[in-house]
């Protein structure tokens, strides 16, 4: 096929068709990106900041239209889509405000006349982004990249190419060179050529384990810097002394946001056995109140999954877990791209509902008797993105932080990304960090400068 088609997952209607680029077109885009880098790398930081601020204002002005486009392309509820655009505005503003400090040379005391560390752009960076947060995933990489002075190539998921092209148009409208952000509308087979290209200096990927393994192998072969943000099966632990009402409210949000299609969503609910029935009953009541339907309607809580094959996979994972001994409390029903809110109990290691990543509104419940068992169950995962722990004993919580093997620990709150905080995981959830100071410095040349006097 010479074209990608975007399909509305709610009604399966075609939205738009996009012609694929061949290798010669891709090489021309890389050359353009390199020329833009050479033209812009010495721009004053304040100039880049003005353009990024202009970009944030364009996003704010067009947030409803952008939200509607995302809802049509991948099915997220419209109010959540608009909130996603607002978060992109925030990350732009954050880096405009903080990049001058983050990128300022850091003086190091040595015996030299002068010694310091400078932070300089690398060049052309490839970003391979997923469909589940079509704008936020891009902007948490793009905003720091633009402030640093890198130029970017975006290989977005084929089902959200309309959103990808809108981002590109806004970047140019904000005053950045046309080579600052360019979309690669290509098959996966051409990704290796892009990573291998001598002008491409690094690659960042948000996606599946399989995609991460492939990109890491290619990047390693060509000695390119690589940042990977992969899957997750976050534990949501509720201790016997927790505020149950709050833990239920936050737990439902943590499992169902973005139709349950989030790497940092709570997926394994590890509940103290003494409160299991009370917590489960309230959780089930909340799940039953969720309205599934047209994502364009404000009253909709959960829209369709983004593609039929994703619904197929989730249905198989749930069915296989039930066959292995999990108990179906509610849900377990699939209709087209819709997978309805589902609760499984008696979930154990060895089941897909425990070991895998269920990308949809399915909550897996596991009981525990003592806190060490809860920590063990949380860590008994190939993933290590984040964990939530609910308790009123903050001293206990602080003692446990170092025992969790994840990239993030949230106490009495759901795991979430925030421009002010580094984001990333451990184990098969990937490596490297996005956001905050750490994310800004992933794709810079950390240059040591040492000056001695000749006399």
C-alpha cells in the first residue's frame, strides 16, 4: 500500500489518506533538518523561547479543534483530549521559563584558570511516537528539543497522522524553520535507514517492548544515543489504613483514563485482604457508573479502543487469564472496538492479567496480608514504570520508597507525568528520562571545558 489511512475507531469511517514517503524523500527531509540545525543552533536562547511561547499560544487557541481531531483519530474522550492539549501548553511554558537555568554553563572548581560544563545541541533527533497520547508524547520530547536547539524528525503512529501534521504546521507558524520538525510518513522498514543516517544523532521512542528492543539494537549498532519509554504494569497498592473513598476514586481514574490505554495506568490493584471486599465493592460501583460511548460527547467517560486489533489482544488476554483461574466480577465484554470496564479477581503471577500489560479498562485485583508481600508482588513484574501506594502512615510510606524497583513512586496519588518531574522507568519499561532537567539534557552535548593560563 502506498498510503496510510486514518480510521475513526468509533464508527470505522475513513478520516483521511496520507501518501507514504520513499527513501529519497526521507533523505531530503534529513538534509533539510540538518540545514535548519546549522542555521539555528547558535540562536540566542531567548529567541528560541519566544518561538516556543508563540507555539504554546497557538495550541491554547486551537485546543478544541486539536482535541476533536485526536478524539476522531484514536477515540479518547473529548474532554481528556482538550486537557492533553493544555498539558502541552504547560510543558512549553515550563521550558521557556526554566531552560535558561538548565542550560547555563556550570562552573566546576578545579586548579584550572577556568573550568565549566556547557550544554550544547546535538543536531537532528528522530522521535518515534505512539498513538495513545498523540500530542503529549510528542511535546514532552519536542518542547525541550526546541529549547536546546536540536531539530527533529517525527515518525508518528499511522492512525494519528492528522494530529502529527497539525503539530508540524503550528511549529512553523510559531516561527521555527521548516526543518525544525518534519513528519516522516514511512513504513517501519525505513526506520533503520533513518537511525543509521550519519546526520541523525539520536533517537527517542515511546512504544511497545518489541519496538524498543528493535530500536535499541539498531541504535546500538550505529552508536546513536537512545531513550526508550516502553510499557508498564503499574501496581496500585492500598494498605489497610488507607482512606478507602479516595483510594477508590483515584484508582478508577488511574485505570480508566484515556480508555485505559496508558503505560502509566494502574493495572494491578494490590489490596490488603482486610479491606478487599469493601474496596472492591466501591470500585465495582464506580465502574458501573462509567458511561461508554461516542468520545465526542461530553458525557462519555470511556470511548473505543484505538484499533480493532488492540481490542482483539485485550480480549484474548482477559479470556486467557480467566482460563488460568482469574474470576470475572464484571465486564469481559467486547463489541467492535469497545471493550467494556472489566474487573478480575484472584489474579496471580503467570496470568496475562498479572504478567502482561492490559491496554484497556481492565482492573486486576490481588490480595495481600503484610506489606512486605505487597512490595514483593509489586516488584514481581518485568516492568518498572511506577507504583502508587495508599496509606495514612507516611512514615511507613517513606521507608518503603527505596524497596520499590520502579522509576516513580506516588504516595496517595496516581502515577502521572509532570513537566517538573523526570519521567521514565526501569527494567523492561525502558531507560533514559523525559521532562524536567534530566529530560532536557538527554540530547545535548555535555561539554567539559578546561582553561589554563600559559604563564
